[in-house]
C-alpha cells in the first residue's frame, strides 16, 4: 500500500543531483486551523510547469511523502523542476489548531469544504499560477474526488490518485470492515483512539505481523525505512474522522457525513485528466475497486 517505498532506489540518486530548497508555509482555514505546507524547489532554478500539491492518507502526515532526502516523492518531483507543496491536513504533522476554543472533533467533510479550497487558494496565490496539479494518496485522493465533484475548480488542472477507493465491496477489502466492530464496543473504540496512530502501530504490528500488509509491502520496506515511517509519518485519528470512516464502511462506499452525498455516483462531474494508480495485492484498494472509480470519471 505504501507506494512511496518503491521510490528510494530512484529518488535517492535523483535527490543528490541538486540542492532542494525547503520552506514551511501555513494556509489558514475559516476556523483558524493553520495547515502546514512544505514547499520544495530546486535551488537556483525557476520552477517550470504546474505547481503540485501532495496530500497524504489516513493515519499519516506529510512526512509520508518526505521521510528523508533519500525517500521523498516531494524532493524527487522538485528535482524534476516542479514547485511542490506537501500538505498536512488539520490535526496532523506540523499543522496547528486554533489558539482559542479549537474544535475537538471533525469529519471528512470539513477537509473537503474547508481545508482543500484554502490550500488551493494559498498555493495559486503564492506561486502566481492559474492552475495546479493534485496528487492524493489513499484518503488524500478520495477527498480530492469529493472536492472536485462538489466544486469543479478550474484551478485544478489534473489529478493523480494512488490507492484511493470509493467503494468497499471487494472480498479483499473485508479486513477493513473488521473496524465496524468498534461501533458496538465503545470501550474498545476509546482504547483505539487512546493508542492512536504511532502507538497503535507499534503495539499491534509485533503482535499481529500480518497487519503490516494492510499498510505497506513488507518485502519492499527496509527496516530503517520502516522505523522512520513509524517514528515520523504516522498521525492520530480524530474521533469524528473515525466515526465518518465507520459510516463509510457500513455503507460500503464513500459518502458524506450525513450520508446524502455519494462519491461514486458523482465521479462523472470530474472532467479533468485523472491518473488512477493501484497495486494488485492491495487489500484496501484492490484494482477492481479502483475500476469503480476509473470507469465513472467524466
């Protein structure tokens, strides 16, 4: 699942060819969340082409796309001349909560309605570019679908989604549905939220090694890269996001928090170039599930 682990052999060499400038920016939402954006550009060069936003998935932050200089899709794309903006959604990475009365819980609709549009607004303003590209892994790709379905934004020139299913009807995805047991077991649910991302993974993986294959390909992950992923790239899950995820798994498809907007049924509204990427052995986003998105795109 963690496709970035296929990059080190290529990216490690590319990243050494030129120095990459690294800046940290924040895009401020209506609720005063400050969304962290890492900007990567090749030093001494004017970025050419369309700016690119990278958006991570569930349980991760923006370190997912930038573990270190040798394992970084963000740095690789900057090396190719792109102006790269590596996003951390609210509640993850170096993004900051409001200082006064911050919301304690939110659902995925908030990312679509507040975080994504503010990030787009900030990036096009800073780069003085009329358009940008969006690369979303897993949840980062799914949320991009939801945004473009509800707001056909002419500033988004193209979309790449990696392991981003909008349906959960395939047999390979049954393991994910095991989370539905949390709905009727509030004590266990509180325990999961208490442990959360980094602690949960460190606690569960040694006990249940087969869980590794849900998150990455163990055969393609060096131990030092795996440790860095555990140390730096994992993020907590907000209670409202978990509740929204359970609703999605219960419905078998991605829907709004109210259940009245279905992502699969609205994919035809997206009428820009889209590249859909997946992996045969992925138990969360198997190819047949991704085809449900691909065939419906406008």
